[in-house]
């Protein structure tokens, strides 16, 4: 599944609810999911790497991506096109495919 196909899937499932909630309300759900991902990552870093923990971690990543796609849908942003424009030719900072920007900078 491409990023565009995923965004369309999320749009088809949730757009009416998401549009009613608006960008602000939907953003709050994204932030909550990022917090859940942080918890799963902390558990993973602490050594809980069994199959159940790995699956929980993977599902949290999926949730964060879904809520990001949801906000993009409400804001009428094509994520696949935006990602291609910003990162398709390499790092936006240094222009290389393997980033050589200093670690202290955010490319």
C-alpha cells in the first residue's frame, strides 16, 4: 500500500467524523497517540521485546500514521505529494540522499 492509498483508505473510513471534529480536535487525538507510542518505545528500550510488545509497538506506529493522515485529509493535504516534494530528491538541508547535516541541526 502506498502512502497515497493509505491516506485514501483513512479518508474513506473516517472523513465525515474527522471533518466534524476539525483539525484542532483531530490534532489532540494525534498527540494522544504519540504519547502512547512514546510509552511503547520506552518499554521496548527497557528490554520488553517479546512478540506481544513488538506487535503493540508496531500498532502504535500505525495509529500515529493514521491520525497524521486524518489531519492531512481534513486540511486537504496530499501527504504522498508533500513527502515526494520535500524528501524525494534527498535531505532538504544538505540535498544528499544520505544526510550529512550536522547532528545539531534539524534537516
